[in-house]
C-alpha cells in the first residue's frame, strides 16, 4: 500500500536513503560519500510536516520504498495573440 509517510517511518526511510546513497557511491565515489544520506532524521521530521513537500512510502508490512514529492504551481502567461489562436 502506498501511503503518506509519518514520523514512525523515519528510521525505515533513513535505511532506504542509505541504500540509495551507496548505489550512487559505488558508481561515483568522487561525488557521493559512503554512509551518508541526503537528509538526517531531524530534517526528515521537518519535511514530514511540510504539506508542499509530501513524502510517500510503499508499506507491505514494512516500508520498502519512498517517494519525495514537491508540489508547485506553474503559472503561464500567454501572449494575447497565442491565446486567441492567432500565431505571429
């Protein structure tokens, strides 16, 4: 089941972040240090409270995956000639 992450998921998310980092480290050790993660536990706790950056987990009795999301609003201003269907 995919669900929104909660504080009790932080440890499992940290373990997954370590796994992802190690995959990157093996390929690019010059860019990725071993035994590190993009976020620490305190940063994850803050992110979990941020509605504009929801975190989801795949839970099958244990957390097996995660998705970090960012909700943004894109406003496009269109020139009048394009909005009326007239192309210059």
